[in-house]
């Protein structure tokens, strides 16, 4: 999925002649901590709530501090993974999307990004989730896939969660079936450590909510 498909339908920008207070009001409405500053179709940068308070811009036009704005952005054809990496590294709640000639197209919010990831990885599809623990040196997606598919089950998405500073790896499989008893037995026969199984839809919703909350904390916005 490309950046142009992630652009928010509702997020608006502010003008450089606007005062910081208006920018803060817009941030409150959209529940973000950054807002694009755009004159016509020209992107000037991102203003943050922190910058407004630090420079005392509440009743001062943003244009007085244009050189302090964050000019980070992506272009329309960049992949969602590039968008996520940039937002994570720069701790941005909003990321502008520009045409190759720097024409402003719109912006992506952190919420939009998380929502699209949920769809991209089939998190809302009916089916169970299995969490397998292993040493990273023993990880083989081809072997895991073979075991799953030999039980007439498909992997809809796969996540890897490596414990920092260790070789411990959790492999999280989102599957297209919620009858997983034969598959669990198969993993046990192959000496895989099945750490957790989520079958009930209410449990899955709790799991997805927990993952979403972790993602938001991970972005540290």
C-alpha cells in the first residue's frame, strides 16, 4: 500500500499567517500533536504543540518561526512500511504526503496508519491466532507454513516479536480457521512451543486492542 492511499479524509492544514492557538485547536479536534502548515499548495512544514508552547506562539503568527518547522514528509509513491518507519523514528503523529514537485497532497495520521495495518494484516478476519515461542536460530517460516498448510489451514499474516537482547522469538500466526486442535497437536509433534492460542472472538478483540495500544505506546506519541 502506498502513501497516497493512506491520506486522511478529514485532517486539515493551517496557514502560515494563522496563530499558534488556531493550530492547537486543530490538533485538539483531530487528536494529534502536529499539524501541517500549507500556503496554497506549498508545504512549509509541520508545527507541533510543543513548538507552539516553547516559542510562545499562541497569539503570534506561525510565519514568524517558519525556520523552526519540521519539514519531514513522504512522497505519494512511498510504501506504508517507509511511512511507519519515518513516523516511528521522528515520533510524528502526522506525516505530510507530497507530489514529486513538492505539491501538498494531504497528510497521514498515526490513527490512519494503525487502522490500515489492521486491514493489511487481516486482523479483523475470522480465524484463530497461535503464538509459538522459539530460539531465533530455529526459526523457519517455510517449515511452519508447511505444518500449517498440511492441516488445511492458511496463514493470513505472520508477526515476529524478538525479545530485546536475547535470542527468544515469538512467532504470531493469524490463521483462517478457528478449529486449531489438530494444528496444535502437529506443532507439538514437531517440538514447537505453543505459548498461547486465541480462538474466541472476544479474546481476539482484546488481543488486537492490546496490540494496538502497544503500537501507540511504541510510537511514543
